[in-house]
C-alpha cells in the first residue's frame, strides 16, 4: 500500500463506492428523464464528494512529506499553511 493513503484504504474505498453509487443513480435519472433540477442537484452532490475525496488524499499525502532543514523559508511557510488549511 502506498504510504500516501496512511492506513485509510478502507475509508477511500468506501467513499469511492458511494461516489460510484451516486454516478449510477445519475445515469438512472437520465434514463428515466427525471427533472433537470434533480439531476443537477445529484451532480453537485457527486462533485462535492469527489472534492472531499481529493482533499483527503492530498491531506494524507502532505502529512507524509518531511520538510528538509535546508528548504527555503518561504516554501516551509507555504507548506505549513497548506497543511494547516487541510486539517
């Protein structure tokens, strides 16, 4: 397992399964010619779930990075700010 997943493989798989279910639901809604508003709402929910998954993966990745002592101070500050924002 890649260290970037930081022991959260089950959580990531669960989230992906939920997203997959949402996408299947959208396909069914389109096939059933459901209202555009309903489909758009479901698409937005799916987009939010994907964004949340993206942030989780990035958070796990950033937490595995070690900052080198000789790194530029601006880089260190930016890295720490990003890390703080992802908590």
